[in-house]
């Protein structure tokens, strides 16, 4: 039997499937980002002693260095 060359999937269905696929990828990316995020957030109140600067040094050491340079 010869196969029909007529397209059987409508553009509307293809569009819906593409949107669904994109939503699933976005959802998975958000889920992965949450897993990668640190479990302990340094900006929460009560963590002033363990706060760090963008350089990875504790904030207190950076402040002491700034005062020593001044």
C-alpha cells in the first residue's frame, strides 16, 4: 500500500505541542535552578556574622581592610 503524502497533523496541533514543550522546558529549568540555589540564603536576618562579599571574603575582613587602607 502506498502512503498518502497528505499532512495529517494540523498547524494548530503542532503549535499547541510546541507551546507545551516550551512550558515543560521552562518548568524544568526553574526546578533545576531551585536545586542549584544554596539551601542557606546569606541575606536572611541573623546571618550578619557569616555574610560574605562578592569576592568570597567575609564582609568583616573587607571592612577591616578598608579601614586599614584609609
